[in-house]
C-alpha cells in the first residue's frame, strides 16, 4: 500500500482489488498478494521520473460493473512534465446502470482532483501548468456529452446530483473535457487487469523508468 500511494501507480488496481478482502481473506487472496510482491521484486529498480517529456494532462476512466458486487471501478491519472503526480483506483460507491453513467461518475471524481491540483499549482506559482493539468481526457462520448450539456436528461434522472458537479466546473472553464481514443487511455491500468504488453506500455506512459533513467523495458519473466 505504501509503495502504491507514493511511487508505484502501476500496482494501484491490484492492491485495491485484494484490499477489498482484508476482512476475510482466503488462500487465493494470499497467492495474489505474493504475485504482487513478485512483480515488485522484478521491477524494484523502477520509479517515476519527471522531465523526460512535457506531457501534462488528466485521464479518467471506468470499467463498468467489474466489481464482484457489480459496482464499477473508476480510476484517474494526472501527468505533469511526463510523470504521474496523482492517481486513483477505487470501486464506485453506487451501482451504475450504464457504462456512460459509470464514466460520468468517474469524470466527476477526477474533476475534484483537478480543482485541488489547480490550487496547488497556483500556490507554487506554476501558472503555466494549470491549463494543461485541467485537460481531462475520457474515451466515452456519452459521458462527455452529458457533462457538457446542462439540460435535464430523462435517462439520467437516477444519477446522484453530486455527480453533476462536473458541469459547473466545465462552464466555469476550470476543467476542459477532451475525448481520447481508448487505445490512448492511460487510466485503463487503474481499472482492470491487462495483458503484460499493454500494462508495460501504459506504465511507460505514466513516466516509469529504472534507476539509471532507462525506459521500463521488458519485465523479468513472470513479473506481470
């Protein structure tokens, strides 16, 4: 948990998944924990590095109904100067009735982080980064349309009013919603288990390098 919170966003989904069973773990859960430790051993020299690129933006995503109780898993990643500075992988508190609703709820939670990051950057006088960190990418056109349209939607009456907070931020130009292709969605690593190659690509995209500054590269056999 300590590694995931501070320097290893690549294990956020796995740690969050097994943490759901802390109250009554069984042998299978312990085997998954050992698998996570095996992955950390194989990548123990890797960490976040900033300044390799000037990429600065936010990404939000959700995996609809993937939780064991049908709750969706939402995630977000924010990059600054090529490296992740904030990330989250959490099971949503209510059951979404559609993928659009799940993505909309995830966008709203990510928007709250945008507000906090804007204040932090203002205090640090890093004004030049505020516009880019406020760009929130999503690969769901329906969720983006819902967030941009302040009119009432009969199909979304069931969405809790707290999630419409994103509309206010959009109209105030504090958050800029941007569509991106699913293939470019970095936050997939926060919401679902991925094939090793995809996991590696997205880990590199978050700014992970080894201690010598080399890119992530090929993982040790059996690490992921």
